[in-house]
C-alpha cells in the first residue's frame, strides 16, 4: 500500500505516499486492554484509558495504518450531533436522558479541540459552526420542523442555534436560490487524517502500544479461566477486555456480518480556488456546509483554500463487502462536481477536481450509534455513527474508558450505552439487506428529484424513512 487513500493523506505525505506502518505484532501477547482498530474510536479509547489509568497495559491492533479507514477519509466535520432520531434517546432514557445525550455530544467539540491543543496536534481544527442550507420551500420547512421538534423536546439552545433568513445566509455564503439555513455552532472544521495521525502519536506518548500491519481474524469472549482473545495473523492477544472499534469494517469479522452495514461515501476536492472565486461565492468563514435535500452533500472549505464535497456514490455492495482502495467511479465524480455547480452556480463551473476518494462508514439497523461493554464476556464495542463519528468517537472513547474501569459516571449512564449482553438490532440477511439499502437510497434520490420538480414534499422520501426505520 503506497498510494494515499485520500486527499487528506496526500497532503500529509506531500505526495509521497502513505506513512510507513509501525511494526506488526510479534507473537502472542497478554495485556489489560486490547483495542481492535486504529481509527478514531480505538485511538480515543486507548488515549483516555492511559491518560486516566496509566497502570493499564493497552495495545491497539490495526490492520493497515492508523487512520486508514473512515478516520482518514471523512469530510472533516467535528460535529456536535449524533445520527438517529432524537426520539430514540427519549425512548431509552426519557426526556432527561435525551438532553444529557445531546449535551454530551455538543460538549465533545470543545473536548477534541482542547486535546488537539494540549497534545500539539496540527490538524487545522477551527470551531466555526455549520450551516444546513435550504434552497426551496420544502427544504426550509424541513429545517423548521427540526427546530420545532428540538424546542418541543427541550433540545434547542436558544441563542446558539439559529434559523437564518435569506439575507443572513447570503452574508455568510452566496448560494443561488438559498431561502434560509439552520446554523449550529457546535461544529469544527478539521483535517481528519492529521487528527488521526496526531492522535496516534499522542496515544503512544501516553504509554499505549500500537501495532500496525496486523489483521485481527477473530474476537472471542472469556471462556472459564481463559480471558478474551483477539486472534491475529501474527499471534493471539489475550486481554481482560477486547474492544471492537472497527466501524465499517466490522462485517469482515466472524459473526459480525449483520451487525453493521458498510455504507460507502465518496468525496472530491477541488483545485485551490483563487481570491476571485472565493469573493464570488462569498464563503469567507470556515463554517461547514450541508444542503437540506434528502440525498445531501456535505462540504468543507479547507485550510489550503479548496472545497471538499462528499455524498453517497455506490452506497452498498452485496454481502457487506468493502472496497478498501478502489477508484471512485467517474459517474460519482461527475455527480459531486455537478453538486458543486448546483450549489454555487457559474462561479464554480469548470473548476478542476484534484482528487477523489471514498470511505466506508458503519450503520446499525436502527441507524443509531451505540456503546457496549460486558464484563462477563470481556468484550466491548462502539460504533454505528452513520458518518457522524469524528466527534462521537471521542465521546465513545471516554464512555468506554469509564465502563471498562467500572466507574459509575454520567458518561457510563448515557442512553447510547446498551445493557450488558445487549447489541444493536441485526440487519436482515442477504439478499434482503442489499435490496433494502439500495432501495432506500433509490427512493431518497427519487424523492429529491420530485421535490426539485414540484417544489413539494415527496411521500417517497417519507416512505424511505419508514422502510429504513429512522
């Protein structure tokens, strides 16, 4: 593996390829905690464990290099939000539980910024908020409905969250046809691969060990007096706790084929835009952008003056297969480029695309992230972020820290923590899973087209939500 897997890694390596892997596992090991996966979830878990409990022997096992998966390929949003319907948290923890869940994830943005500063992680992190932009009456009503629901459930921050009018949006960014936007201050822009690589270095400074180029082939629970074990192609790791932090690659492990669906999201990045183009589109701040359509695009103004835009390309492959390094289809690149022109109009017509890549995110059947830890099996896990894992993974790491050391805390009592032995609902077997996921995305695309043509909300979009269960 030498070619960078994303623009984020390319800019780190100066075009020279992926960073060299750390040494692999060298035979059997026995540790206190074995973390499977060197992405954000695994790294934050290891960091927090060693930072607060330096007596623990913590080992992170990564198949490729740290940040290789979604952690080094995402849109670079440290967003204080969680996937899933807020009613899920209300159902699990009542109104107060939902409020605690929201407060915890929003506070996580500042938590990550503080760690990056304290550890000297140079990752272009800037807390600047996010704008979800509506370009039609139906999209604006969608944002208003979100506001009403948040107020009803006591989840509205009043002076912080803001529903902006046409002129207020234009003062921040010029998007032809924009009629309003929802501004949320709880978001930061970040260079995601730089965050992942810097965090890995911080994990090692904290005293944990990272091995790379080591594939975990199975995870097994405690059996009698034999501790839990992560079996790898280079030896077995026995541990009091084995933490599965594999997100979109989870289906590759035995017994986990239906735990998470690996959904592919694709991105492109433009050439650096000159001052004239930036002046035309009026995007002078560092707010991240999201359009309010059913099949949304997410955007970042990068620190080096480009626009990175992402969306769903080929979202799901039969049998939960993942494509680790394959090229992005030309049709997907064209769709994302068209998305840029749709948003910004003639100002970006003809802009060059410098890179394209994709990443795999994990989606549970109820589209809701989770944390699990069972002391009787010695197994723990976190994931199912549905693409909103940059911040959520930090909260998951701190939550796992408390659960693994038996600390009764507010984090350990959050409603995304499943009871011991609990697990998220499983996906349907194939071919139902393939048909369902592809069908939902097809319906969302059709619903979006109907909305654009008619200017009215589409029942097709609502049907997609009912089928998917979120």
